[in-house]
C-alpha cells in the first residue's frame, strides 16, 4: 500500500508541475517570465520560454523558497490591482 501511495503522490506532483507549466506558458509572455526570473535571481541566459518556465517552476516548488514565492505572487497581485484601478493605473508602470 505504501508503494501505491508514493506512486500516487508522484503522479499528483507530476500533474501539478504540468499544470503550472501550462499556466505559465499560456498566461505569461516572455517579458513577464523574465521579470519573475529576475525577482527570484534566476539566471536567464539565452533560455527560451519553456526553459525559463522550467527554472521558475523548479524554484517555486523548492520549499526553501516558499516565502519568496509567496511575496512575489502577493506583490504581482497588488500590481495587477493597481493597474486595473482607474486612479492608480496612471501611476503604475510595470509591464
């Protein structure tokens, strides 16, 4: 039973990683991904979109980085909210 449980957890992890990759690939452009990579201090070199996404996902799924990941997502949300506000959108330049 333990082997079945371990295998099932690995399948769930794989499914989550695939879902994360699809989300980043479909919803983020290369410039946005480079902003995220820069925030995480990930060297971007000459990576293509998929390679940058893989590096981001690897970083974000390392439990030692959870606070930084939480903060990045929180700050990204705040920027989005400000950009969508009729008053603050004039003052936010982030793309």
